[in-house]
C-alpha cells in the first residue's frame, strides 16, 4: 500500500497562503537519463512529484491521493527534469535565444565542456556543494571559473522559476575560486595619454581614440556612433567645451548592429577638454561612421550590414579596428620585396607602452578614480553592471548626463594635473 501521512493520506502538504497548498508525493524510484533523454535504469532514489494546489484542505488531501495513484501507472510522473533536459527543451529556445550571438556562443561552450558532462543527468537540488566546487576547480583560470559560475547561476535561476523549484541548491552557497593573477591590464598615465593625442593627430583612428579615451566608451559602443549626428557640442557651467554622446546601441563582429547596450539601458557620456575641441575640428560635413572602412570600392550590397542609416561609407568592424590599433605600436623595421630592402617606419605610438584598444577605456576609468570620482558614480558613467544597483538613485535621461558631466570634470582635472590630488572630488 505504501507509507501514509499522519492524517491517513499519501504524501505531505503545507499551506502556501490563503487557499494554496504545497503538495509533495513520493512513490517508486527515479530513473537515470542520458543526455539523449533515453532511460538507462534507476538510481534508487524516490520519485518525487511537487505541485502547488489551490483549493480547500480537503480538496488538497484528495489531490495528494490522486497523484499517488497516478504515479503507479505513469512512470514519468515525478521523474524530475534534469539539467540536460531543461537545457535542450526549454532554456535554449525560450531564454538563450534572446541573448546576443556572442553570449549564446559562450553559454554553449561552457555548458558543453563543463556543465552537461558533469551534471546533465542530475536534478539541481540533488547536486552537493562539494561536487559543484570540484567542477569549478577543474576549470583552468580564475576568470573562467567566475564566468562558469555566473552562467550556471543565471541558468539555474531560470530553471528555478520555470519549474517552481523550492528546494535549496548548492549554487546558492559560497564558491571558492583560484587566486586572481596579480598582473592587471596595462593602462596609460595622464602623461602617456597626452603624448598619444599629439602622436595620433591626423591619423584615421583619431576620432575613435578621442571618444574612447575621453569618454570611457567600450569599443562596441564607440564604433556605431555616426558623426556629427551622434555628438552634440556645448559649453558646461564653467564655459568649457564638452561633447555629449548618447549611448544606445552596439556593433560587434558576431551580432553587427544592435539597438541595445550591454546593460540593456541607454546612458549619456560627456567628453571634456582637451578631447572635445579636437573632436569638433574633426567633424565632417556629411554623416559618416566614427571610423569609416577603407573598403569604399565595394558596393553597399556586399557590406550592407556595415552601412548605418544616412551614411554613404561603411564602418570598420571591431576586429579590424583592434588590428589597426596594434599596428600603431610597431617599431621601425625592414622588409624585402624582390630582394630590395625597404624600411618600415615606426608606428606613431611605438614610444609608448603597448596597450590594448579596450584599455583606453580602462585608462579613462583609472584616471577618473585617481582624480577622486566615487566608485559607484564612476560605474554609472561608464556603464558597468553596478548601474543595476545604483541606478534607482539617479534614474535615466538628464540624471545620467549629470553623472557623466561630473566624472568628465574629474577626468579633465586629472589630465591638467598629472599627480594624484585629493582636491578632485565630486
């Protein structure tokens, strides 16, 4: 007959609010499934069926007994959906599809390499903390470990909500990571930045350089800007020229143009002197991308996704921009063509420490912090994920302009006075 509860009914029930009950019934043993969803036997653990029922206590008791009887004939009832089942049948088509191509590719890589082989056949609450920690430890590199846990937490959050899982999970506990590397990405000092501004005068990348270094923009945020349309020049309270930029879309190699930023919200960036004056001088008469491509001989049909509305020139792709940036640091060298030796001149930035293109943004953030910009306001201005935590204090629109303007003043002061000075406070 099977074990009954104290009230003579099968399973357990507890109140979940007025007229609602949590029902849990166990009967039989749970099957083990492969990732192709074929059953291979059982693992000896009880099959458990969970349900939220609305009705009276007597109706809930009758429902418990109905579930118990149904589990005798339906072997799939209570055979809980595994991580592999949910990934294949729900998450990929309903949740992952809404993310960018770059993010989808990263999820698929981490899940196929780590999560599905280890836990694809498991029900999340059954995974023990030591098992999860062992999986994290098997991943090389602290950054990759953190990425794995971030993706797994997002995935299990969706699974918890869709399946109404109320049991605790190991992912809710503390996860230990390998120590972070002491070496950080190289950034420029204020002196280096000023030297680079002089060295890049007249170079094709100068406008992109001024926007990224002067406003702290990401590469994918700066490339879709159209000049002069997306830049508005005005005087601040002190009478200094500033350039105001609205950040509301991105351009990547994987997704091309997307009218959505990484933080899923638009923001405003204020670019101060000395960047703003030079930007104004470089504004064209007609609309064009911030960094146009040299593939002008190609027809628009061949590079259609690189033409922005109102522009007659295609944009440079992010990967091509980074490759162009790297060449600016090349030292002087020689090469031969048909046995004739030629001299390759040094790049305009050869005398400066070599940094990645994205480190222009890191340089801006570093100088702003050194100048005294509070961490949370700097995060808002630069579009970090902390915007989620602090955004409700300031809202959007004009408030984000105020934050960006304050950070730009700190940045300008840091450039004018290279040393660290505690006077720069917002």
